[in-house]
């Protein structure tokens, strides 16, 4: 199994890593985002096991002009 993050954003807040944690970032070329809960939820679950805290949000950058 392979898991790939398009990006991670470091934000303030306590975690097992220190006074910061990460939220997942996804890049999507399309104009409309379908159901982002599945991929971002899976990435969030993975991050929660590493940093001891589930991300509250994730970022999705979409559109052709990234």
C-alpha cells in the first residue's frame, strides 16, 4: 500500500510532536470538488496516528490555476 500527501501545512496547536501539528493538503485540477471527505479523511486518520491528534480541517486547492 502506498500513501501520498500532496502537501502538509504546519499549524499551531498541541500534539505529540510539540506545539504544532499538520493538516493535509490536496491538489485537484478540476473546477468542482466532488466528495472530499474520503481522501482527506483517510489522510487525517493517518496523521492522527503519527501526531496523536486528528486534524480538524484539510485544505483542497482546485482549479487549473494553482
